[in-house]
């Protein structure tokens, strides 16, 4: 977005972030300043406020970097993410700058992710921890001039008084990069051996998590695998993801992959199931292009970019009927939706997808058309973001104080 802002608004753009992340940002046409990784919370800090203390320390560290920047630059607007404390103290350093805050998620102990899965129940103590977890977000909501959230459901999780001051604009998908490719071939490593699959093969079932965990339905998918493999004797399954935990609680012992393999490993043909770890992004795109059926499951939580990317790549998708998936995908029109907790229904939907490839292709084409129309980065979302920034700068959109 920053280069487009610089071009269309004739603006000077400066980025700022944690120094260790800056080497990842290559060939940017604007300067990126770094700040040192702040220390974490102290050992005696109450467990409810450990994250909050870490975010305050980050906010303070950023303030020091901004005070140095202030000697030669004063912004008209600052755009930042609410999640790590960076947006808490911006108004104190630049009181006249407008603040546009990216609002990804507000935590609720009821009605969203935390109390969704009875297999991993919410403890009474968690309700207090979650309330405190929102403290830095509330500070950012108070300080912002306007906010933006990627989906309408994510926007709806924020407290009602703030919702009128939050626009819904997705980050955007590079639909010209995420395209179907009938000639795609993926070579990957599994069990120490190099293996290859291509789009020309009959049945490649794909499943992607950043890390294999319940929040993204890994346990449900694994429980569906024995029936999927029984119904589809020629299918091969590619499972992408690490063994850490991105969201939710860590298991007391081992990894979720080890736990699920102990439960169902003797019921699946491991010669047809490939755990391929994490993939480079280009290989991830190729994996979507070779997929015959892509499975996406999630708690009611942040919508994964991979879901929209799979739609853009014209994957034939089976997904959970959970928010915000249902905000995007319509059952029978752009994919098949199933109850998150029903492995039998998941296996049936995968079988249905692979048994009727022509109907699945029609849904997949409709899915791509929807993503191109609503979520394309360059023709839709960037323009919306730039227009929002302009409105906030000129005061057309202002929360007031």
C-alpha cells in the first residue's frame, strides 16, 4: 500500500518496525526505520497482565524511536496495528497526526473462538485473562481517529460504541498471482524422500495451517482422514504446517500432530498422507494449483489469507460453516460448507467434491470470480484503503473526542 500512497497522494512515506523484521522487507521505495526489540515482562508480573506489560514496553520503545524521527519529520497520518502496543502512545508524540488503526481482532470470552470447541473448554480463569487482554486494544480504540477491519464479522467483535468508526476493507489478495494452472507440478520432501505431484493426477487433497492446531481444525481433519482415504482409495493428502502453536493453548505434552497420530495414525495409510511442514510461498501457490480438493477449517476467528488465496487459485474447497468463512463462501455456490465438529460430514463433502469434478469446477470458478470482484489487491482493496486514508487525513472520517 505504501508505494501506491506515495504515488497517488504525492506523499512522503516512512515505515517503522522492529529491527529484526526489517531485512524481510526488500526493495521498498521508501525508508524503513527500526527499533530495538524491547524486553519482555518481568518474572513477578501477574499472568493476566504479562502481555500488557510487554506491549507497554514496546510502545515505550517505539516512542523513543519516534522522538528521534520527530526532529526531521511530522506525519499527517499514522497507520498501525493494534496488537502489539505500537499504537498506544502515538498521540502523545504526534498529537496533530491522524491515527488510522488496523483492527484485526477483539477478544471475547463468549460467542467467538474461546468457548467454541468443547474439547478445549474455556476455564473460568480465562475469562478474566481475556478481559485484561483487551486493555491495549481499548487504549488504541480510544486514541484512533478511525479504524479498519478485514471482514464484517471481525469488525462486529469490537465494542458497539466503536463500530461506527470502523470500515471493513480486506487486506487484499494478489489474484493475478494466485491463478489456476493445469500444468502445475509440486516437488516436496516427505519422510526424507523427494516426492512429486501434479495437477494431472486424479486426487490431491490439501490442508494448510501455519501450525497444525485445533483453532484451524487440524484435529477434525485428522479424524476425517480414515473415512476420506477409505472412500477415495487413489487419493493422496498433503498436510502443510509446522508443529508449533500459533493460536490457542499448547498441549501439555508433545505436539498436536503427535496427539492426533496417536489417536488415528493406525487407521490411515501413511504412504498416502504426507506431512510436508512449512512451504516457501511460491511452493504454497503451486500446492494450491495441484489441489483437487482443498479443506479449510477454522474456529470463529481471523479469516486466513490462505482461504481467499485458495479461492483465487480456483481450488475446489470444502470449508467449515463458521464465521467469517460464511461471510465469503456460500454453500453449493462457491464451495461446500460443513459443520466444523462433524468429521463424517467432512469426509462426505470431500468425497462429493471428488466424485463430481465438473460441479466442483463450476463452484471453483465462481469462487475465483468472487475473490477477484471483492478482494483483489490492486483493483479493489488498495484503492479502498487509499481512499480511506485520504478521508481520515482531510477529516471526512473522524471519530471525534
